[in-house]
C-alpha cells in the first residue's frame, strides 16, 4: 500500500511539472500570441479579398447601371423576362414585354441591360 501511494505521489509530481512546462511555453509573449492568431487573421483577409470586395464591386456596378437606364433601353429581369422600358417612376419601371403588354417592376428586379439586335 505504501509503495502504491508513493508511486501515485510521484506520478502527480510529474503531471504537475508537465502542466507548468506546457503553460510556460504557451505564454511566450505577444509574439507567440500573434503567431497563434496568424492563420485566423490570414483567413479573414483572404475571405475579405475573395468574397466581400468583389460583391461590393458588383453591387456598385449594378446600381450605376440601374441609374443609367432610360426609356427605350432593352432589359432582362431577374425572372428572365426580356422587355423594353417604356416608363420610369421613382422606384418602378414600366416594361413592355410584347405588343401592348406592359408590366410594372421594381428597379431592383432588373438584372442587366441587353443590347438591341
């Protein structure tokens, strides 16, 4: 019994020393913390460059295209309908999709301006 308790105490000493050694190595200063966070920082930067910036550019270009539309322009809606703009209101376009068939759609429903053929 006495041998078993002394072995147990010896094992606990080694475990505690190992725990102190592991915590001492992890707290190496701000340089070590920066190195630990470097992959996370790199992922955030890559995500920003590959996802957020291109989306902002597309949104800006689409807004500019919507503002430049005028009566007579041929457009394609998000629903896949081709038509010619016959009227412009505050947030609504009137689009003629066939002879004497006109629909009203919001400006955000315009996907692209098409080229007349």
